[in-house]
């Protein structure tokens, strides 16, 4: 537990992590300002029947039946931020050459790697959930002064909290995956390049050349888990439970390879 807490404190001292959080808070404030002034002078009828919805209508924050809402705006950025933050925690240490220093007081590599991975996963979950709360709270002035809370019953709040938890879990998974890739590549850039190359280039080619394999791709499985519904796309037949199991297997495989790499690597030569 002491090692876990130490790794959490070390992760939070990373300048990149703090900058990412600061950028996210500024983005939340900007979203709140835009939502407030964008709803000024509009009637409730105009707000409710806006084709794109309005954050001043609280029930537009998340529409469970349609699996969409204004919370979806923050989801992509949370995943991206969690991945980048996780990559910098490990990649920054390799770049600074402090890995050998850390191993002098905790020579058990697997224990250290597990504590670091777990600490970043926990932090990513908490930060993601907290930022979602701040993001939605930024819409409150627009709701109270220009909009309405009508329809925000228990089922609405339950669906909203559930999707916030799912988003936080996926953000934690993104951070864990980033740590694994940064550990294998020994820098932040390797993790980022690998992720973007796979998601944008390789998966794009697979969709175009072999559509039948689409349901095995990361993006499709993440989308299924996020909406917790089967995607309405050709070749996609799996539900959220199978998609969740697929993502867990993918992550576990990559994390296991990273742990084995860290355990066997010549650290002195690597740094």
C-alpha cells in the first residue's frame, strides 16, 4: 500500500499530468460559458426541439435510449488524456533515466511495475470521474437560468452515473494500456505512435479490406462498451459483454508482455 501511494504521488507530480488536468478544467469552463450564452433568450420549446439538443435542458446531458448526449463530447478527450497521461508517467521516467534510481529502493521489478500500473489506473478513474462532474456542473448556470430540469428523475440520474462510471473505467484502461506500451518502448512517443498507427491506419485498412474482422477491432469494441449496446453496423454482431471481455483480454495480453519485458530487461544498458 505504501508503494502504491508513493507511485500515485509521483504520478501526480508529473508536469504533463498537471497540465492535462488544467487544460481539461479550462475546457469545462469554456463549455459552461458557451452553453450559458448559447441558451440566453431562447424559450424552453426552442431549447427542447433543437436538433442538436441543448445543455440547458438537463435531460440532454445523457439520453439513455439513444446512447448519446452532451457527456459524449467529453468522452473522447478523457480517453485521449488518460492515454497520454499514462504514457508520460512511465515514458518520462525512462527519458529522465531515473528507472535505476527507483529500483535501488524497490528492486522487485514486478511489484514496482504492478504498483505503478495500479496507481495510474486508480488516478485515471478518479480524475476522469471528477472531470465529468465538473464538465456537467459547468452547464448548471445555463440550466437554472435559461433551461429546465424537467424529466431529470431517478432513472435519468442512474443512467448518467452508470455511463460516467463506464467512461472512467475505459479511461483507466487507456492509461494502463499506455503504461504497458511506454514500458515496452521505453518512451512516451512509442506509446502514442503505436496507438495512433494502429487505430487510424491499421484498423482503417482492416475495415476496408476485411469488413468481417471489424468486430475484433479496438474501436468497435470500445464503442460497444461505451454505449452498452450492439453497434448498428454491418459485420458487428457482438454485444457489450463480449466486447468487454475482448478488451480485457487485449489489455491483459499487452500488460503481461510489458511486465515480462520490464522483468527481463537490462535496465542499466537501457538507460
